[in-house]
């Protein structure tokens, strides 16, 4: 994993979806941030970072698809914001099914933890 040190302090730097175009976009804005040297990771390793941290993984060195698990924590009482692009619309349908902008962000798929 490679991280753009301090990029989390800039807030959202884009709302592009992950693609070859987003790779080019982030490469163009990274000049203002020092890059942490890539660290090798093995199966079962984990990394933790702010959601605003610009980061990327290098290409896989095998012919197998890389499996990834993401966990995102957010404050109790946070409400659903209106989606601003098709990726966010899909995320709303997938991860907060049945909820609408203004609803408390807790669903059967993403329950409130006690």
C-alpha cells in the first residue's frame, strides 16, 4: 500500500469512481503530498487509515483476483446525504437499502452497533 501523507487534511479531493481515469486524476494531484513508501502486505494483513487519505495498492503479482474487505466507521446519528454521483447512488442502494437522504444511516446491512 502507498499513502499520500497528509492528504486526509485536505478533505475530499474528488468524487471520481475507481478506474483508469481516477488513477490518472490522483496521480496529477499527488505532487503536493509526500508518498509513504509502499509496504508489502501478505494475506491476512490489515491497514487502517482515514477515509480521506489518498491511497493505492500496486498491481497484483498473480493471476488471481485480489480479495479486499473494507470497514468504515461513522458517528452515531449520522444521516444519509443525497448522492452526488452514480457510484454513491449504488452505494446507497447496496449498503443502506430502503433509506433516503435525511434518514439516520443505519440499516439491516449496516446496523447501529451498541
